[in-house]
């Protein structure tokens, strides 16, 4: 993963934690493990093609 991607993920995490306070995007228990959830969601990234469509994953992390 490149420096730009790492920076974007850090910004994503910051926004997720901040917005979670008012919108309950992830449970408090899950927010403590956010890095693990992000890593789990990105595990398949090397297998993805150029075009990806998110078909209704909601606010969950699998939609990254």
C-alpha cells in the first residue's frame, strides 16, 4: 500500500470515528477494533478489478 493510500485510510478512520459519535455508524465495542475491521475489508483489494460496484452494503466497512 502506498503512502497516499495510507493517508486516505487514516483520514477515513478519523472521519468514521468523528461521525460515529452522532450517527452510530459502528458500535462502541467495534470502534475499538476499527483498524482490524479496515484490514479485513481490504484483504481482497489485490483481487479486485479496476471497476468495483458497491451494491448496498450500507454504512458497514465491507463497502470500502
